[in-house]
């Protein structure tokens, strides 16, 4: 009896996404295959590749999550249940969707963007809700992140992990401190219906944003410590400390969640309990293009206004410097000008003396007879 050959091993960027689609952690994959956890991390990052029997088992495990069977699969990042439709199985912009695209099998940019959005957006909305506790802000964060991805699509399409690129942009926008000044944030958000979910969400929102993000990526999405550190732009040591402090804060309020696996299940259930619809990818692309055109025109108008103000200033400004006339000051020691009146005796003697002398000097020095 011959054994069927193992299916081909997907690329490194595809392996982690298939594992997340199957709702498995790296520890669970390592236990099934019989290898250390660091080996699974190396396989998913592309640093090493399995061989022999390990290759066959690992390839079959991933192929089971990639096959479009009639069942349902759970999203590891949010716990949502989704059907394995061909479009949602496209986890890379370079993948070919069934029944779409040109005849040569290559996806056009809009098709690749729509495939990425269909696969990532539902999970990202729920993750953003766990970060912010606000449903409208969660949907807005995902839309803004994908609008930014569409504006930089060549960069995103060539990235090794487009889903991670969009996830990082979503988290950055959702955790922006400027949202607290919005009028809509003055009113509270409707809490979850379940009391346990309300308690867990309250504990999450009390954590500092870096701790909250680290806890969600590691214990919620299932990323390893190196991947979490890279996405949060922190060192592994700082990421480990944030994760430990966040777990301690959660365990102090909710002792039943001291186990990371139990915390993962509760995060998954909390995210899956919320009904958060997403916008159509076509609408996101159109709104992103409109926003880009608006800000481009605004930048052009501002530049034209600055240039016009500069030209007007150069035209109306004086061409040479004129020293300003200082304000008058009182000079001391100058005798006051005498008022008109009769001459004194000494002045009459001086006048007679000057009139009697010969006039040899300039005319302006000759005294006139009064």
C-alpha cells in the first residue's frame, strides 16, 4: 500500500496565516509534529525548512486548513467563524483567486486589494474593538489602514507580510491619543451584554496602550515574542516585560484568566460576541482615492497661497533701507531764545559798535539797522 505524496509546502508568509486560520498556536503545531516551538517559528519566518517526515506532516497540516471544504474554520486572531470561500483563502496579493483575474493568472491591483481586505478586515475590526472598546472607531481604524495601504499599494503588495502591514497601521490609528479630543468620545460606549465580557474589556482598557497591544498580539492573535516585538517596534526584553505586566494586571482582576490559554479563549469569545460589519472593499478604495485627492488639492492650495503671499510681500516691501527718525529729546544747557522786546543797554552799545565799524566780511555778517 503506497502512501499519497505530501502536498507542496506553502511559502513562509503563508504558513503562519494558514495556522491562524486553523485556530492553532505555535505550541499546538509543535506538539502535533513533535518539534520544539522555536523550530515552528523558524519554519514560519523562512529561516529554516522542514525535511523528511517532519516536512510531510507539516505540509499536510497546513494543507488541511487551505482546502475549501464545506465546513467552517475559526479565525485564530479573533475567534470569528468564517466559510472557506475561494476569495477569503487569498492571503497574499500575489495569490490567484478562483474565477477572477486575467487569463494569465495574475491579479490586478484592485483584485489583490479586495482579496486582502476580504481576508483581513473582519478579524482586524474585532481586534481594534478589543484595543479601543469603541465599535465605530474600530471600523474607522480598519478603513483608514486599508485606505493607506491602497495609497501605498506597490509597497504593500511587495511586503513579505501584507496582512501584518495593515494590522500595524490599524493598531497605530486605533491607539492614537488624539481620539480622546473627539466629541464622540465624551459619551460612553454600550458595553457587552455578558458580565464576564464586560469585566474583561474593562481590564483591557485599563492597561496602558503598549501593554494592551502586546497582550493582544501575543495572547490574542498568537504571534510569537520576536514577531510581537518587531510589530510593536520594541526589544524582546521590553516586550516580555510588557507581556508579563499585562498578564499580572489581568490576573489580579480576573484570577481565572491567569493561564494564557484561558485568556486566549476569553479574548476570542469576547471578539466573536460583537457583530461588527465591515465596509465593502470597493467603497474603501473609492473613499481612499477621494481622501487622497482632497488632501492633495489642499496641499496645492496651501502652497499656492504661500507663494502668493511671498510674491506680494516682495512686491510691496521697500527696496532700500531708510533709517527711522528718532523721537525728539530735550537738550540741556542751551539758553532759551529771547522774546522780542526793547534792547538792553549792553545790546545797544554792541549794536552801535558794530554799525560804526567797516564792513569787510561777508554780507551775512553785516548787522542790519533795525
